[in-house]
């Protein structure tokens, strides 16, 4: 009899899944835990429109030792709407890392993916996972790199900014224009999610924690040219500091003293969570750096008015709007993006002129 079994997660698994999610992830100078308190399944409905959470259970004592979410989401691929899998939340109990558990995860992933492909992201500091998956070991999926993305934690701005008269809070009447704008931006961005902002009014779980007035809309005359939402996810998704390395721990008190004087970002004590807002759909045309600058400055002003000291967004290394971030103080967290499949012929051939798109709040 097998030592482990793979199965779909149920609500009864929540406590065990939360324990797996609390395990620290490697990063530069700081060990983070990307938690999903109080209910993992609430956060899974934000990262995936159709979650498919697989758990690996130890047969003799029913202990959960690993998990991965291979759910679906609807995104634009080469400008056309597709339903694709996104592999996320891979966690293996520390006691079982490097053993047979990975084989059971791999088998379960292969069974659900079959003759298809999926999207995945791995932190650049996670050398162990990247070397294992990029090496093309027999039996493991083939990972094709699409370059890097960085999640930028903006902690301040470097210059004063005058408010723009044509940016304001969104209203229900703006939703047709917002929906149309997302479809228009799909001509530029690869993997841009399909958003129906009418779901905001119906408290759809994919928009957990958001309402229509959390969005800012930017117009040029009557034309919508920019869109961004301010997303407080702390009710279902948290980033906790597990530990600092010696250098960061030594300088944290000095850094925090200076940040309190200047209104900058505060590094929480070990065991505490970061307090920030994620930027939802920070969208402009790729070459419209002026509109993107207006969006970010106004978003920063709104974030500070709500008592927060940081906001996050994720941009591809290929996004020309990265230049605008020079107007802000930010801390980047780099990751590698991939398409993956179990055979070479199942990997997609993508338009490389499109800019990969990721929501920091849905990673």
C-alpha cells in the first residue's frame, strides 16, 4: 500500500492547509510567510476563479504533508480569451521535503494537466525549486521561462505631485467603459485577466475585499486611459516576517526611526505582518507613461490617506512603464515566470511582443 495519497482539498482541511502556508519562503534578507488566514479557501477564490487545490495525505495518520493549487482562471492569451491553469501555493512540510512526496505531487499535477499547459511563478531566491524544475529532470514538467517579473513595494515618492483633474473614484456607471478598457489592454498584455467589474456589485469572491469606489479611473476628455484599484487584502491574505538576517535585523531600528520621521515604510517586528495595499489592475497603454505616473501618484495619495505606508504592484521586466517607478522609493521582489507542460509539444507558442501581466494580489 502507498504511503501517501493525493486528493482534492475540502473545507475540513483548512487548519492543516493554513499550517502548510505558514512555512517561510526564501527571499533576500527576510524570510516571509505568505499566509491565508483565517480561511485558505477565501484566498484561493481570489487567485483562481475555479480553484483546484490538491493535498497529499499520509495514509497511516491522515496528516497533510503537501499541497498545490492547480486551478483555472480566465485570461487573454495572444489577445484571445482562454481558460488556463495557474500552478500556485506549492507547499511541502519541511519534514518531507526532498523525499517521495514530490513524486506524488508531480503525479497529481500530471493527472489534472494531461495534454495541456499551465502558468507558474517561482521566486528568484528559491534556487532549490528553480534548479529542480528548470533542469528538465525525467518525469517532471518542462518549464519554459518567460523572463522575470518583480513585485514592487512602493514606500514613498521622491517628488511632489499635483492632482490631475480628470482622475476620480469609479462609479457603477463607469463599469461598461472599465470592462471595455480591459479588453482593449489585452492587445498589449499577455495573461491579462478577464474582468467583469459588474461582479463588484454582487460581492463575487474573485473580488473579495473590493468595491467599485476602491477604483480610480483616469480620462482624457471622454476616453478612459487609466485604471487602478486599491485592494486591502489583510482580511484573507497576509505577509508575515518569519525572520530577518543579521544585517537587516541590525539596521531595522535605525531604518524604522528614519521612516517614522519621513513617513516611509516600517519594517515590522519578527512575527508581525506587513501593512500595505495591493494595486488591482494598474492599467494604461504600455507607452503611456504619463497616464501611469498619474495613476500611481494618485493611488499613493489615496493609500496614505487610509493610513497605509506601502502599496504593491507587479510588473514584467519587459514593461516600459517600469521607468515610472523611478519617481518612487520601492523594494523589488524578483520572480521567474514560466509556462509548463509534461511534453514539449503541449507548451504554447506565444506572441513575444506582448508584455506578460500579473496582479500582485493574485500571485
